[in-house]
């Protein structure tokens, strides 16, 4: 499942909210991607199975706890669809 900053998700506890941060861990002991060495991403494909977490509203959850994307970030989708290629 591809997630993006601005997407609305539901986690396995039934909580819903807009993704404000996607953190990817870079150290084995940082399972929630909270260390200063963690990476922040604008988009992430959970099929990659990296270790990390998202922040949504006042909540957070691990990538594996995301049940579904309820609503895609329309601004990001429109920007992708309206890209022009110059030759």
C-alpha cells in the first residue's frame, strides 16, 4: 500500500487521521523511527516492509498497523497527473 503525507488513513485500532509524518528507521533499536538518524519521507510503499511509523492527527502507529488509506491526498495526486514533459 502506498501512503503519502496528507493521506487520510485508518489504523488497526480504528483511529483515523491525516498523515503528517512518515518516519523510516535507520537503526535496529529504533523501531518507531524516533532517533535523530531516522529518515522522513513524503511517500512510502508499505510492501517494502521497512521499520518505521507514521504520525496522524495526535496519534502514531507502525507501518504494519495501517489498515487502509481512506482518502488520498488530492493535491499530491493532481500534481502527479499534471506533470508535463518538455523535449
